[in-house]
C-alpha cells in the first residue's frame, strides 16, 4: 500500500442495526475497531478517526442503514463497514 493510503486487504464487516441510523462511536465499537464507545469518542476528539478518508470531527455523527464506509481508527486499523 502507498504510505498513508488504504490497504488493499481491508476486512469487510457487516453490522446489523435495529433503527434507521447508528452513532459513529457505537459503529466503531460494533466493528471491533475500538474496545469501548468512550475509546471511540477519545479517538474522534483527537482526530484519529476517518470515514472514507475524511476526518470525523463531530462525535455525535450518525450513519444511516444501507451506508457503506471505509473506517480508519489510528494509523493501522481499517474496516469496510456495511450497515444493514
């Protein structure tokens, strides 16, 4: 992979949610990219979370059912998340 780019072998994770949307912190926890939602909030506040290569700045962001995003936490944790 190119330095700072997205790896070629990003794991695909399907997340089933009950409602129409899910908070970004909860999504990262369900995908196994963080241990807890508070860890996700800290990572967001420190600028360490990206969705589709865009830095997440709002810790209260929601993603809708049916969305597909490439999530990155820190430098080495990646996942292609499909919200169902």
